[in-house]
C-alpha cells in the first residue's frame, strides 16, 4: 500500500511539476509538491482504512452472531487476502462450536426423555420440594389459624371488638391457605402434557391456573414449527415453575406468557405487573429460579430474569434449535 501510494504520488508530482508555471518561485513549487503528496497520501490512507474497517466489521458481526447462538455463521474469505487466515480460523471455530452444541443438546434431550421415562427419582425430588413448600406456607398458616381460633372464645368474653378483628384475620389466613393448597394441587398434576402438544396443554392449563389464582392471564403463541418432545417437556415444566413464582411472590394482577421462535432459537417470555424485586438480593440457591435455569441449561439454553421493585418481573428463557431431533433431520 505504501509503495503504491508513493508511486502514484511521484507520477502525479512529475506530471504536475512539468506543467507548473516557470514563473513560480522555488518555495511555491515546493509547497505545491508537498500539497500533492499530502492529498494523495491522505486519499490512500482513507481508502485503506475503509477497506480494512469493512473486513473488521465483517468479523465483528460474525462474532456477535456466534455470541447470540448462531453457530452456523460463516465468513466468505474470497477476495480478502490479508484476512483469509483469520476468517478461516473463525469458520473452523464456529463449525467446531456448532458440532459440540448439537451433540450437547442431543445428549440433553435424550437425558430429559430418560428422566421423564424413569420418574422414581423425579417423584422423590418433587415430594421433597412439596414438603418444604408445605412446611413454609400452608403448615405455618394452619398453625397461625389454630392459635387464633384457640384464643378466640376467651377473647370474645373479654373484648368483643378485638375478637371480631381476630375473626377477620382468621378468614384472611384461611383464604390464603386455601389458595396455596390449590397451587400445590395444581402442581401435583404434572401429566397435563401426556398425549398433547405443548400448545394444547398450555391452552388448557394456563387459563385454568390463572383463573384459580385470580390472575388476568394472556397467552401468546408464536411458534412457527413443532418442537421436539424434550423441548416441549422442559418448557412446560419451566412455565409451571415460573407461574408458581408469580402466584407465590409477585402479588401480580396480570401476566403475559409468550412462546415464540426464530430460525435458530425458541424463546419463552413471562412478564407480570407485580411488586418486582432486586435481582441482586435473590438467594443464589432459590429453588424456583435455579430449577428453571437448570431445565434450560440441560438443552443448552439460558434463563434471564429482569425485575425492578414496583415494576414487575420478566423471565426470558432461550433454547437454541441446534439439535432438532431425528424426525426433523
């Protein structure tokens, strides 16, 4: 590039030097020659910068697509001699990542199906979870109801107005306990997906669950192609866990569940208008959130939680479409 710029500069300088007015002083000739050299060098520099900038932009855009889960991206290296080796190395890396992610997702789907076929361990884990939740919620509510009810007869004899207040508390606590029990009963019906597609199961389960818990629910279905059995199974369980969190913690009036896909990934989004929370204050081992993340990670996916106090919560689960099952290959 330097040699080419120098050759062009000298050629133009020689041609213009011979055409300059002989009456010009030596200083004027020198300044004219310097201006020509500077202009040509600047033009070549700008052209070279644009040329290399475009190649760097191509590499940057390919990297961004790879980061976003598009492992099928490749860079055409024709005509870019100075970047041929870099582009080839990137293409080899992207191909290697695609093959590894396809294998990982295949293994993940096989594992999910194997786990669903052998339910003994899953049932045991579910019993442990329900035992913890029952102890933390309904058991404590029933204990509080028992204590209040035990003191109510004596309180009525001493202070009738205060007894009426305690009675109202009893009614409120019993309603809450009943609501929590309905949630657990709903969770004890995990077979909603058997014999149905994910859309058919959610069309039945989601509005029923929202109605039982006093939520205004909206289901938006934007999936353009059929998912594998493992993906449908995991997404249904993630939706159940996410909705349980909305009912248990969010104090929301309404929520919107969206399932959509692009050419390369499936996206589940659940947003509510509840109280929200500070994400940095959530316990790292929080059962509901960690379970959703683990289910998504089994299929090579990710889980993002965006929340702000007073502004609701949004849960986004993304699962790549790298391995599409034997029926789609």
